C-alpha cells in the first residue's frame, strides 16, 4: 500500500475497532483486519487471561475454517499456559512471543527450531495443508502487559502462493497490534471502572441496609423491582408507553440509580432510622411510662379517701390505659382522632408526685409521639428522615458521572415525587419527571408495602398492596399508565416469587383494583 492508502486503512481500522463494544467480535475484527493487511490466508487470535492464553478465533480461508468468535463452532484448542512448572513455556510460539514480549517471525516453519515439527507436519498431513510462513505478535498495553497474541499463517503473494512476511508487512501488522492492544486495554479499563462503580454502589446500598434492622434489604430489593418494571415497559407496543425503549446502556444507568436511590440515608441518624416504636430513643421509653403508672397505682392504693371498690375500679382503668398506651406505642398505619384524644385524656387524668412536684404520667413530648397518626415518627423526625432524599440528590449531583450515567441523580432523586406535584423534595409533576423516575417511585412504594421487616406493621399481601397502589394511581400519586403495565405484565408476581413469603402471595382479582381499567 502507498503511505496515504496505509494511513486511510489504519484510520478505518481504528474507527471500526473503537466502535466495537463486544469483546469477542472485537478480537475477531482485529484478526480479520490483520489478515487483510498482510494477505495471510490463516490466523488465530488469543486473549490473555492471567497465566494462560485463551483461544478466541481461528480463521483459515484455504481450509474454510472459522472457529470461535462469531462462528457457530466452539473453539477446538485448550488454553495455552504461559508457564509450566514455574518456567516459561517454550513449547508454543504464541506463549514464547507473549513471554518475550517480542514478535516472532518465521519464514519457513519446517526449518524452524521453535516449532514442534512433529505436530506441525501431522496437522498439515491431516488437513492437506502446508504451513510455511508465520508471524506471531503479542498485543501489549501501555504497561507492556500482554492482553493477547495475534498469529498469522502463510502470507500470500499475488499468485496466491505462500511467501515470507515482508519487513513492510511485519511493521504494518505490529502497528496494527499496538493499535488493537490500545483499544482492548481502553475497553478493559472502562469495564473495570464500571465494575468498580457498580460494586461501590452495591456496597453503599448494603451498608445502608445493614445500618437499620428494620429496613434491611430495601436497597437491594428496589433495584430488582425497578428493572423488572422497566423491562416490562420496554416490551409494551401500544398505549402511552409504546415508544418507551431501553438500550443496554439505559438499563445499566437505571440499575445504578436503583442501587443508589437511598444513598442519602447514610447521613440519617440511626436512632431515627431504627425508631421501632413511638417512644423509642436510646431505649424504648414505654417502660419509663410504665414505671410512672406503677407510682400512680401506689398513690391510688394509699389514698385513704377512696373505698376498696373505687380503688379497684381506678386500678382496672389504670391497667387498661397502660395497655392502650403499649398498643399505641407500637405504631400503625392509621390512628384515629378519637384514639389520639384518649392519649390526651390519659395524660390529664393521672398526676403523680415526683420530687415533691405533681406531674402527668405522660410528658408533653410523649403525648406528641403517642399521637403520631402513621408509623412511629413525629413531624420533626419525619422531616429529618425525609431529608435523606435531598442528601441523596446532593450526593449524586456532586459526582462527576460520565455521559452514559448523567441521568442517575434525576432517576434516583424522584422516587418520592407524586404525579400531582404534592410529593417531595421538589414537588415535581408527572410531565416534569422521566419515565424511569416514575418507575422507581412505584418500585419503592410496593417494596415498602410488602416488606416484612417494618416494626409497626405486618407485611401486606399482594392483593392488599395492589389495592393501595390502585388508590394511589387514582389519586395521581403514582403513574397510572405504569401501574397498568405493572398489573398487566404481572411484574408484582415476578417480584413476589423472589422475595415474598408464601402466605403473602394470595390470589389477585384485577377487577377489584382501582386504576386497573
């Protein structure tokens, strides 16, 4: 080739290799480019895996052989060790080239001391072939580490006859090998960074799950459910989601967001995350309340102005009220105004003397906590724990995400938003959110509803959870279109079979779920 033609050829090869994302196809493409460049009728390329060379692709045009790579024929060669019994393997030319980190050029295989003549001649006799010239080039990265080996067989002249590889061809193939090694190394480095980032994301999620015994597994289950729903949505061909598709890169981006969706909880105080009961602090203060009730019972028994019947009645009422407070302390999903009023009445009813001063059996703070309508957190604690999403967004937006992960903060930061704009932290409406963020919102809620590790509620069944989600879809709290896909494609059942207990997986009648039609 002329210099300009050579330059154009290398530019085309470089661009083609850079665009190739599949490693198997990349190695085959390197081999094919080298064969075209050198007019070699045969060739093999190996990938280096630790201390051995693994066969990747073999192509021989004269023998019409194509093994490994994109062919439908599995590799016929076993891996070639670089070392045998601690010594460099000198019985294979490809191993020799890799260990020496130098190209090996053989003009006549039958005259070379480097070749096992018996095996070479036996192969040729079996195949009706004549192996003459050989060019073996190690693929070296920027640190001179071997990433693979390229071996070419029989450089052909213009008449199609085997000849030695000329100096010009040797230089061109070595240059191609250097370019190929750079491309392979860059892809390996990118993949290693991706693997490291994925591992760190999962490590952070695991740390958050381990931080609280009452939400353990949430950060692990949400990304699984997120990807199940995303996959179902990408298969829809009609309706509002017909145009929604996800490439492999899109799925990876959403998966990363799923694993990091609650990373802000790393900054949430443990005593709030672990607040199993309404009076829980460093310990459950219900026993402190019970101690005050014992004092109140003592005062009743010592009251000389009360007859035995009145004392018995008051002590019975006292025990009932304490039992009521113990029940309230556990928390739940709804506490009526009447029950909240009873807490206030109890606080006003019983006064005890401590240190010469009269005080209620319940402090003002304890009354406030006991009257929490849902769950165990009071308003201030709820604000603190809700801050985790602000912290999540701040943490993720501070990271220099590469272009293919740039949407992670938006996806992860939107799972507490509602379609009508009443969610938090930014009050976004449906049209302001990506489909991926809306998918995560459903995954986060459904996982929480079916979770069996919450201290203040029992794990809900499938039918109960779907009915609640149906009302949320009807009230524009979650995306109704996504919810229908969630039901139609039975995403809920796929998740249930992996994570729910058998008693939770009850029959589901879709006609009884709001938002189904």
